[in-house]
C-alpha cells in the first residue's frame, strides 16, 4: 500500500476519456475534439449531446432523427409528477426535487428491469437518451407546482432549449433567449472528471444502471463546493447595480475577509474559458434587452474585482470563473434564480450520461484503497464491563 494519501484525488488520473480536455494552466477547454468557443457558438444542445454520445457530429438526417427521438422521450409519468407535486408542496429545494424526480424515473414505465442477479442495465444508451430528455421536464414540473401552476405538456415541435423555457413559463421563448440558453447548455455540458461525473462513473462501474448513476450525480452537484453559487453571484451583482459603487463594494468585502463570489477556481489559473463564452452570449442577449445597463455594471464589476483581487492576493491569480457570467446569462434568459443549479444539471446530464457509457465500454470497478490510521491493539471487553 502507498505511503501517502491524496484525499481530494488531486492530480490523480482515474480515467482515459475522449469527451473533454481541461487545461487549467492555458485556460483551454476542448469538448469532443472542438474548442469550447467553436462548439458553444455553433452547436444546438442536441448536436452537443450527439457529439458526446457518438464521438462525432451528426449529419443533417441523423440530427433530425436524434432531435425527434429525444423530443419523443420528454414526458414524465404520472408517478414522477406525484413525487414532484409532493416535493413542491413540502417546500423541498429544487435540487432535492430533481434528485427525487430522477430517482423516480423508473416508476410507472415498462422498461425491462435489470436482471435481479447481475444488476446489469439492459439498455444504458436508451436510459442516457431518456434521462437527457426528462431532466428539463422534471425541473419545470417541480417549478410549476411550486408556483401553484399546472405543469405543461412538453412540445415536441420545439428544440430542447426552447422546450425547457416553454415548460417553465408557458410562453414560446424568443430566438434570442433560446440562443442564450443554448450557449449556456453547450458551455457546461462537459468538464472532465469533476465530482459529479466521477460519482456517476463510480456508480456504473459496479454495473448498476444509469438512473442510479445520475441520481447520485445530482446529489454530488448539489453541494456548494461543486454546483456552485451562481444564485449568490446574481444577488451580489444586483446589489452592486442598485448601489452603483463597484469599487466600494469590492473593497468592503475584501477588507471584511470575505470571498468574492464568481472568482477563483481550483483548476484554472487564468480566466475560466467558459466565462469568456458566457460573457459573449450574455452581451448579445443584453444588447437587445431593457436591462442593458445591468450588463454594463456586470462588466465594470469584473474589471474592478480582478484588479482588486490581484492587489489583495498578489501570489495567487484570481480570475473570473464560470459562475460569474452564468448568473448574468441565466437571469437574462428568464431562468429563475432558484433554478440556476438545476439548469446546470439540465445541461450536464449529457456529459454524465456520456461518461457512464464510456465507463461501461471498458469497465473496471472503481475501488481505491484507504490507509488505516486507527487503533490496532484493542482486546474485546464484554458489554457489562465497559
Ligand atoms: N475572493 C477572495 N479571495 C479568494 C477568492 C475569492 N473569490 N478565492 C480564493 N481566495 C483566496 C483565499 O482566501 C485564499 O487566501 P489565503 O491563502 O489567505 O487563505 C487563497 O485565495 C487561495 O484560496 P483557496 O481556497 O486555496 O482556493 P481553492 O482553489 O481551494 O478555491 C474556489 C477555489 C473554491 C472556487 C475559491 O476561489 C472560492 O471560494 N471562490 C468564490 C466562490 C465561487 O466563485 N465558487 C464557484 C466556483 S466555480 C465552480 O465550482 C463550478
């Protein structure tokens, strides 16, 4: 057994993947062979999912068939609706409701059950498609119940992104909002072996099924160290916008020893490449909106904060991370603040599912070892003598 322990598995290569490459020093992200910038600007979310599942872009005919296949799988069963209604009535947070909804996704359908003895998922790719299709419906159904509104029927004529916005609001979204959301969905769909992806791969490595793996991944994404905090970023930006004094805000926070939300990253030592893509997407969106001056505040705040952080921590480069512009972009397309992290899952379920299929292609049970640090010389004391 090794002499050293590595509690966070930092720097440990646990898998070979063809899905994405995260270069933290150069600030570059490649997804399915394409630089993020190219994919986010051009792809539909359906094309990004196809790319991850098949390892190449679809032809026009393949894309049409793929879109139709996904759209046909969007409905959730009455049983899942009941779980979500109950979660909403109980005031469960959105990520808890999503976890319950995904876990319940096998209720009330007629899929073949995994064989009781082996537990092997009979149709992992089929489950991948189904999960990508239903996560937006689960999030939106919960949200409608939370607002005392009846959930809506998914619209197969709308794209994946447009249908999600429609299910939330009941209105057909504008092309600008759809493009804004699609930019976001393409940007966060895949990012190496992060905590939730590793969780999903670990679950399927036992030859368990994808519904179990994605349920576990949602649980991992929920934590504040991972699913992040774009909600608090939005609150901060709205406050700064109202008060009109970014310098004063930043100075007060840093002097109080607080962290600025939306800055710093464990892997990136430069500006997170996803921030640039989301910033461009948000800029396009806000240029056409009545809230354009809010986006000016956001940009001004970034530059003030980066300068102040460089002065505050000269030895540690603290740049903008993905959460900063996520907040501005999702707010701009009309996603409610409470649904920012579930909307991350709406996208990332594509990456999780692709990783599960990749793991199953050449599976090896994930089973690290621990180093024992407990007692070794105890002798048994009967209960009456303790
Ligand atoms: N504002 C002010 N100071 C900061 C910030 C920040 N945003 N981030 C790091 N620092 C400081 C720390 O206080 C620490 O200072 P110290 O050495 O005097 O204690 C130093 O920089 C190094 O910080 P670490 O905690 O070692 O950095 P780590 O790599 O562990 O943390 C993290 C990365 C968690 C993202 C951190 O930068 C942070 O808390 N940022 C703010 C919250 C945030 O934006 N979260 C979303 C992250 S994006 C995502 O996860 C998808």
